[in-house]
């Protein structure tokens, strides 16, 4: 596309991609001179990150299919967003992939509170 470098230079580098320019030229060529975006092309979940995170933290048992229905987006979009938030599915709930300091402390405390099952006898002698 010969116009792309000129448009990119005119409106600053990185303002638009070549594929986006091709889309607009195809629309204009077909007679659609409207400058409005095509409905349904926006990513509603992009503006709703915090709502998704709040929903998952409010009810960690919600499956990705339920979330995709609630937010009216594709299932794979929900999976990508939850992964980006650092959430993983464990035992029927979404949990943080990385443990907080509080989680780590709780793990150590629960481990040290219980006596060993073998009465302190070494099981494996090297």
C-alpha cells in the first residue's frame, strides 16, 4: 500500500497499522464514507478489566464459560484476561498464581503446627 507511509508520516509514526489503513481504504472504496467504527468490533472487556477482576474475586467459583456469557465476550478472551491477572483454576475456584506474603506465612505456619506423622524418625538414611 503506497499511501500508508505518507499517512504514517503525516499523523506520526505508529498512529495506525498498515492493515488498519487497508481496512479503511476498502471501506471507502466500497462507498462507505462513514468515519464511525463498525459495531461489534470493539473489545468491551478491555474497558472492563476491573469489573472482571472484581467479579472473579467476588465469586471464585465462576467458570470461564459463565464469565464469557456475563461479559458477552468469547471464552478465550476471558481465559487470556484471567491469565494476565495471574489467576489459575484450582479445586473449583480462581486463585492467585503467585502467593502473597500472607499466603506464604500461612503455609509455613500450617506446616510447622502439625507434628510429623512418623514420630520424628528419619525415613530415609543416606
